[in-house]
C-alpha cells in the first residue's frame, strides 16, 4: 500500500490524498460503506460502483468469521471473489463487537472468549487468531485487535485497556509479519489508537502506535456516546501526533457534520452504518439538510429526492413515492433510500476533496456543516 498527499487546505489541517492498493486507488478523504456480512445492506455491487461511486467498502471480521465462515470464504478465493467486489476492502478486527457483546464475553490478556449471537457457541479471538482470520478473509487493509472501551469509562480501566491494546498490537504485528497473504496480493495492517476521552492516554497511545511504523493508523473508541466536542478534541489531539505522511482512519464516525469537522482536523478515512441504517428507517441526508421521509409533509411532494446529487435514484424517484414505499415497508424503499444516502456521503467527501485542492475547504466546511445539519 502506498499513500501520497495531493493537496493541503490553507485554513485547516484538511488534506487530500491517494491510497494505492493492489485492488485499486482510493482518493481521500473517503467514506467507506459498511458491508458487515460481505454486502452493503440493500445495495448491489453494481450500484456501489456506478451510482454511489464507492471506492472501498468495509467488512466485519466477527460476522464473516461466524457466517459464512472461513472455509467458505477461503474456498471462494477470498472475500473479493466471494462477493464479487473487485475494488479495495477494509476489515475491522472484531474489537468493536467485543465491546458490544458485554454480556457474553470475557476479556483476558490472551484474548477474548465470546458466545456467538447466532447459536450461542463459544469462540476465542486472540491477536494472532484475528490476524489469521483477516488473512483468510483477504481484505486489502486489516485492523489490529483492540479493546474498544465504553463511554463513560473510569480512568483506571481506560489505562489498563489501552496498555493491553498496545500489547495485543505487538502480537498482531509479529503474527502479521511472519505470515503472508493467501491470494497473491498484499495487505496492510493499521494499529488503533485507544485511551477513551483522557488526553494523556490518547497521547501515549498515539505515540506508541506511531513507533510501530505501519502503513496507516486508525483512531478507535470514539463515537460511542461521548459529546461531539469531546470527540473532536480527542481527534485533533491524536492527529497532531500521528504521522503526517500516512493515512488516518477515524473508525465509526459518523454524521455528515462529524465527517466534515474531522476532515478539517486531518482525518482521511471514515466509515459508519448511519447512512444505510438510517435510510431503512426513513431518514435521508441531502445536500439541503435532513429529511424524515415518513413526515406527512412529503406525502404529496412529487419533486425528485435530491437532484443536486445527479444520481439515478435522486433524479428518477420522487419524495412522495419513496415515502409511500417506506410507509408500506416495501424492500425497494430501503434500497432507494440506502443508495441515496450513500451517494450523498460519497458526494460530500468528493466535494471536500475539490475544496481542499482549491484551498477553500475551511470556509466551505463552515457553510456545509450548518446546511447538512438542518432538519427540513
């Protein structure tokens, strides 16, 4: 994997760049649609490419490990062959699922023992096992195994967890470096900064993972309930420490406004389930603001969903028709809304790139944050 910075904004820390992987080039800043179980919910791969214009998607190690299982994925020749996506893929490590399975897992130095949400069977994720699993899944970018602490979190727990994540990282790197990819292309390993909302822990964690000199770095443990301003404060603190010449990935963030603010702080990569999850519930993110399509005010609105985006669904379907589908619980409604929201997210980061290259990002961001946060 190679990363180069193409332009820097004059009024902020925002930068545009290019990540080159064996499955293609990614223009940053970028948003990665979440394909938890090997698919982005309600969206065909063709639509991801042609209408949404996604450059990279995310898969989930925990879910793919449990179903369909590693034998099936390896038998297909890796996740790219299995799901028919020939562009880059990133897999998370399962650390967030460890966080979310608080009632059915035990965390120890050796790793995490947990019960499957599918059938209750017991499994163990160690740093070494997670590296082997992600080697088998075959993503272009894989994540180190970490523990994501909750918010709020006691200082002592956050400190112990952060140090264990560092020890796990060392084991991840050792395992990664002594193995090779299974499908004839290279993989890159990203460590993850932890430390909850404590400045000294975040600084120490960022300095530590920087010393491992991997191809890129991630920021985890945010967007878990803390106030937005606290998330921005931690992100800015960490971005000041992480290497300038390597991509920075803020995990699980977030709203359009969150993304714009964090681009301004120097983040390059984002993912979040929000555009697709909210779409299925009738919330649309548009170039003019947020729409709850279930509201009666859209019942007789026959204007296009968002003609500013220029995509097929946005210039073909009306708000009234989409509302009808969502209210009727028609599958097509979830599909149209998901395609729209993802296209908007990719449009937003694409516009951010243009503004960075023109040196006008900061002023544009200030206007756009207000616009995209407005409820219509």
